[in-house]
C-alpha cells in the first residue's frame, strides 16, 4: 500500500524523489505522458467539449 502511495505522490508532484522501482531512464517520458493524459481528461470533461447539461438558476 505504501508503494502505491509513493508512486501517486511522485506522479502528482508532491515529492521530487522517485520511489523505488520507478524507471529512472524514462522518468521524464512517463511523467510527460501522465500529465498529457491528465490535460486531455480535463479538456474532455469541461465546458463546451462535454455532453453534460448545465442549468443556470
């Protein structure tokens, strides 16, 4: 369980040191792909690009 927490903290930017077992040579590529995925999810689920119905009161 602690290993998962350390991985999530590193991927989220909470810690600077990579956890044990994290691929060192490709860490910049993995982090770049992770943040790109998060940006795509945010853009997909917000504003004009979503299929949600917004009701103004």
